[in-house]
């Protein structure tokens, strides 16, 4: 990821370069829409099977909508692009 940043963009610390996903959290009321951190949070090891991190599961969430934003490692992104162009 650090190699693909646009020029002038601050590089993230290595501690942030882990398998993780942005996880949606419903708010209790109106929020400032300019601040996405009020309803999205960066959760280590979150995936579609573990929507809130390693100690969570999809059990009981069969009727919930799937919302998953994931930043892939560059090596995975290359493979993903190849797979979608076949």
C-alpha cells in the first residue's frame, strides 16, 4: 500500500498495515455527516465471516445486509484483478 500512495500523501504507520476492515456501527441519532468515524471504525481481523473481528461470527445475522469495505494487500489486489478479467 505504501508504494501505491499518490505523491504527497502521508504514509500510514506500519501498525496500521494489518488485515482489517471498516466496520459499520449504527448511530443512536443524527451525526455530523462530515465525520465518517462516527459510524465506521477500523477493526483488525474483521471479515465477512467475522464482521466485528476474530471473536465474532455471522451466526444470527442471516437477514442482515452485508456491508464490507476491505483494503487488500497489493499482492492480493493483483491476483484479484487477474481473476476478474478472465
